[in-house]
C-alpha cells in the first residue's frame, strides 16, 4: 500500500509508546501466531482513534474497492517487514490517514469478557485471518486519506454508530467500535469518581434507619427508627 506522500514510512511513525498490558503484541506476528497455536494465515489490525470530542475516526471505502461506500477504522495487514504487531497497526494508521501514533492504549475486544481478536476468512476463503483492534492516541495533525482505498473521512459520534448514520463494513467491526466507546465511558466515570472529595462528618447528630429482617426464612420485616 502506498503511503500519503511516498512508498516508504518515515521513522517518526515508529516512535510510539504502548501500555504494559500490550507487551504480548509487541512481537512479530509470526511467532505470536505460533506461540498461541493459531492456524491463521496472517494478522490484521485496526486503529481506533478518538478526538477531544470523543468522536472516532472512520474512513470511507473508495467506490473502486470492495464494500464501496462503507465506513471502517484505519487498518490492514501486518506485513512481514513490520517489526511487531503494534508497528503494523501504527503503520497502517499512517498510510490510511496520515496520522502519527503517540501511544497504543489498549486492545479492544467485541464486548465485555469477549476474546481480544476477531477471526474471518481470507479473500480466497481458504485460511483464517486474526484481527486485533487497538485504541491509539495520535499526535496533532490533519487527516489525509489514501485516495487509492478511501474517498473520505469522518469523526463519528456514538449516536452515528448506534443509529446507523454510517454503515460499517462488518458487523463484528461495529461491535469493536461500540466497545471502544464503552471502555472510554467507563474510564471517564472511574476518573470522575476518584476526583470527588470525600464527605467529612461535621459532628452533627445523624439519624440512622434500622431495618429488622426477622428470623431466617421469615419474609415479613418491619422498620424500626
């Protein structure tokens, strides 16, 4: 795939950090497939990028490509020349959007408690392909789509996804995007809870309601004040 400006990715795109939980993906795809006993032809990735308004970057597939007019997160195949799975992810992000990764934050499954990867058939339907979705934090920059594969981009809201305002390429891909929104929401709630000041008792009398549940097996109860 050609990059936005040349056929060679600049070294800058590889100066990114990653969360310690992603150490297992900071390896070349071939040993990862072998070590994890997967009968996969290759590994693909998608980069889930959010802006400051909590909108996710989607790119629209070109009319000349498969699934024309549908939307997806930037991504593609991890090449043999990529140093690691994470390097493949940030390279594809740069090639398809012109954005440079600052850090890879987390792997995003299809939902709570689900596997970290999706599996689908290759183009010939002869082998399986494994796919990982990573939330990626990017450096400041303008989006520049690769016109060979995509014709437009959009910073989509959660409502856009849930209400079908943008048609996502695959149902599984849509679930990963929705899960990314959920993880960010839960993270924000946790941060807000941690910021709240504890309420200190000022020494004034406090009335505490007492509830008597009765003896074991007794469904009746009465309140005592």
